[in-house]
């Protein structure tokens, strides 16, 4: 679903992209003509304010806050809306004069899952929307980016996060196959089957 289709879907009462936790929506690139600079400047996209919290932030929340500021600044990404659900979407608007607005919707990072979804959407911008021809492959690299950055930052990667990644990519591969994907890239082979859970640790006898 492109971003323009998403807006039309919402206007008709739909739930919007990523309505289901395991159904990723491929990001889109929207090309918009920009008026000459001699005319009134186009309003910049609104940046969503950080959600309010009750009381003083914990040391862990302070780390999430710092991470959020760092990645938004690094890739010059604007947040159109902080979502309350564990879902997100990333897109960019490219203007005729060559300038680009990079935007996301995602949950504000407060824990492992919301941080993973946020970094996944940032990952689309870090990778670039035209780097990979297959959308399912772009989804894989965006998720790989998210978990790699969480590991680098020393953030907790829970089994729920790994399952979310697996379910999302399993859906993406299945969708690609329904649309005519004949050969699954090697990176996506583990995601051709549903999540089987973490392997139990064997205990030694005695």
C-alpha cells in the first residue's frame, strides 16, 4: 500500500497501514512538484511532539530518549505521528527541485518492541527505498538494521521482538510469492516457514 493509497484508505474509514502486527507495508516514495522559491514557501511537515509521561523518566527511558533523538537527527527524519500501536510506516516525499522530506509513523521507544519498530522504520531511510528491487528483501534489511543497532546500543532484544521480525518477514515472503516471486533470496529462506519458537536448552543428566 502506497502512502497515497493509505490516505485514501483512512479517509474511507480504514485502519491504515500495518493494521495487523505481522503485516508490513512497503514504504513509498511520493514525488511532488515544488513551487518556485519566489512564491510563498511550502509549510514544513509537522514533527510530532514526544508523548507525555507521568513523573521522572527512568535511566532506561533516558537511554531510549537519547537513541530517538540521535537517529531522527542522523537521518533527518520527521515523525508525522507517534503511534500507540506496535506498528509503523516509513516514506519519503521527493520534490521536483531535488529536495526530500523523510517521514515515519512509529511508536515512541519505551521498551524493546517499540524500539525495534522505531528502528525498523528508521532502517528504511538508512538503507534507501531504491537499494533493493524486492520489497521483501528491503523489509529483511530494515529489520536486520533494527536488531543490529539494538545490539550495538546494548538494548534488550526479547524473544517477542525476534518473533515479530520473523512473522513480519514470513508475511512479506508469502506476499511476494503470491505476486509472482519465483526465487526466494537466501537471506529470506529461514522465513519461508512460520515461527517455531526459540529452541529449548537441553539439560545435562545428573
